[in-house]
């Protein structure tokens, strides 16, 4: 009986500490939390999230805390399009995205006010990696993405300098 109580106590403490370490990893530094509110524009969602998968050059799977729940979300980059699987430079674009926003790193997601989600349910956003790199812009700079000119008028980000520079 005594051993069961010790074992249960040990398990409860271990579980609590594990939860605490996961929760704290999402709120790692005060400077990031201050910066992410300054980076986002508009009124739509502004999320601090952990990258769990790079789907392709312009789509990421992330997880974030919403209250006490951990949620997953597919994010599609606003205004840019990278090559699809099987097309030239697909692997290069995907690897570049993974190098700038590695798996298990944290990103800031600024949802587009004028097009919140696409027809596949993916959040449309600008993604900031390493607290400073605009992934949408970096893909365009390296010639790994093209601007979606026909979408410009539907995007909050159409007047950003990077979007104008590449054709919006």
C-alpha cells in the first residue's frame, strides 16, 4: 500500500512537471511575447506557434495554445505561391522554408484580415521566423515563390513594401 501511494505521488508530480515544461515552452521569453504583438498588423489573429511540419514551401503545420488547449493549424502564406510537388524548385522551396522556420522552432503568425482562411480551411497569413524574417518576403527574394497578383486586392498585406516590390 505504501509503495502504491509513493508511485502515485511520483506519477502525479512527474505529470505536472511535464505539463508545466510544455506550457512554458510556448511562453519562453517575455521579449518574444512583446515583439509578436508589435509585429502583427490589423485585427485578425496574431499567434505565437510551434512549427511541427513543413508541408511545402508555402504551407506549414503549427501548434499553439488556446486557453488551456493545444491546437494544430495549417497556415498558408499570404500572397505567395511556391512550386507544387513534382514541379521544378519544389524541394528547394520546401527546404528553404524548413531552414528559416525549422521544425520545433517558434513563429509569429499574422492572419490576413481580408482573407482569413482559404477554401481548404488553411489560415492565410504572413509568417515571421526567428522573430525577424518575413517568410513570405524571403521566398520571393530568393526566387522560390511568385506573388499572387490576382489575390492582391483581397489581401490586407497588398500595400506592404515587399508585396508592392514583387507585383501587388
